[in-house]
């Protein structure tokens, strides 16, 4: 700190300076606060014409230079020791004059957490798919935009915020998004306090919000399916619709099929949402020519060819947009979706009295029971072929 020229003869120096004995900028920011206060006191005394008392300044310098976990505190004629962090925090609070300065002290010592400061580091520590990461980033960004510090986050404020910001979501969606926020909250507790349970659970009340029921998409009727085929001018969309309603595959399962995954008139679903979803589905007799044409015209090794992947590796995003427009043209969007083909497939199997175990195997559902799930290798593919061919559109 520069000494005014008029006071230099009194103090005998042009500047007051003190090393902080640390190579950490964040620690230096804390250690400097009490020193600045002492320097100001020295200059203030010099202005009054008094030779400043240097004992307190010398004691402070000596204390800061000690590489110990505790530091000496002088009270009257006695001296006792105090943890280094508590000692420095007390001194920093003593010289903090504004709310902003006091907040800075609380942040430096961990009692106050600036939430947004830790968002990027939390995202960087996650090991999830890029699509999940983007979703978590959006959700938790909304949270940190609403709440600046951990002291702003209480059961009441969280419940009010979720009600206003997410109130139109389903209860299932709210619980999913709160799961991401809870993960961030636990991360903060570990990073700042070393314990995932230090920060209180403030999300319990908000978990019950949101509407309870979501409208399930219904199955397509036979007439609706044929109507969509008749108005569809895109051969690829028609082919994919045929495959879907005759196989029950999800859209992502169809677009992941490579040519090598169609063998001996069987679809080999190798990637699915669940373990049970990895299954073999006989090619229905009514779409053998469609599948053969898709195989013959493929240019990139996929059964459904020529579809570029988005940033998440999904090859069906462009198809989905076109299919949604097709549904809109028939006023079917909302009550039905591409997933409705899967429901139609299941409904048709049951209508043709296909046994429930075979339906579950074709759909990729868990069957339940040790005899089926653990010990059975499943029915022969020809048995499944007979059952699937009972269905006709």
C-alpha cells in the first residue's frame, strides 16, 4: 500500500508491504483482508501525528508466516490458539464493511456457495451419454439461474419454483429432472464439505408436483394404417411403416439395423432399451419383398439407408419430422405417434391368440418367472415365425 508523501517522513518508508507466504491466489485474497485493515490503521495513526504502534502488525505478520494448522490469538494479556481457517475468517469478517465483502468472505470459506460457479465442473465429472448430458445441463442451468447461492435454496422456494417453472410437466418428468438437480446438490456438498449429506434435502416437497397421468399414444387401426400408406408419397416412409407394424420394433431399433443384422429372414435386434429387448424377430411373410428391396438398395450398410446421424448418433431424426407431418395431415398427431405401430403389432398378436410368452419375446419384454427368464433359451425361431404369421394387415 503506497504511503502518502506527507506521511513518509513519519513512517520512514514509501510503501507498506507484506508477503502472504502462499502461492494460492484464492488464499491470498483472504489473507490480504486483515493486512489491508492494519495498513489503513497505520496510515490513519500517522495522519493524526502519532508514531504507529507496530506490535499488532508484527504479530499478524508472524502469524500469517506460520505453516501451522493453528494460530495464536491474543486476548487482553492472554494468548490462546485457534484453527487457522477460523482465525483468518474472523479477521476477514472484522474488516468486511459491505454486504458484498461479507458475502465474498462466506464464499471463500465455504459457508456460502455460488451455485453457477460449479455447474461446468459437475457436468465435466459426469459419465453419461451426450444426449443425457445436454438434458442435465439445461435442467440444472434453470436451477442455477433461479437460485444464486445455497442459502436461497429452501424447501419452500424450491417447491414454489418447480410449481411455476415445471408445473405443466408430468410427475414422472419432474421427478426425473429433480434427480439431475439432486445429483448436482450432492456434488456441491461433497466438493465444499467433503460429505454428500451436509447440504439438507430441500427437494422432497417438489417431488409430488406435476400431473399424474400422461396420455399414452393409442394403437393405429387397420384402416388408419392403410390410409397412411395410401397418402404417403415417400417410399422410404412407407417401407419403414410396413416394417414397424409387422415387427413391433421401436423406431431406434429399426434405424440401427445393419444388413448383417438381417439373416435367414430374421431381424437380429442387438441394441435396445433393455436386456430383454435384444431379441430375434422373424421377418413377417408380408414384408419379405420390402426387406429384400431395402437390402438390395442400401448404400451404407444399414437396412434403412441414407439417413445422416444427429449429434447424438440418432439416424431417425429427419424421418421423425417427416412422419409427424404425415400424421398432422390426417389429424392423427397427438393421439398417435410412431410408437403406435408397436402397440398395433402387440394388439394384433393378442387378437390372433398368440401365447403371452411368445408375445413378450417378440416385443422384447421381460417375461417374469425363473423358468422363463433364467433357464429357458426361448422357443425355436420357426415357432415364433408361425406365431407372427398368424397376424395379417
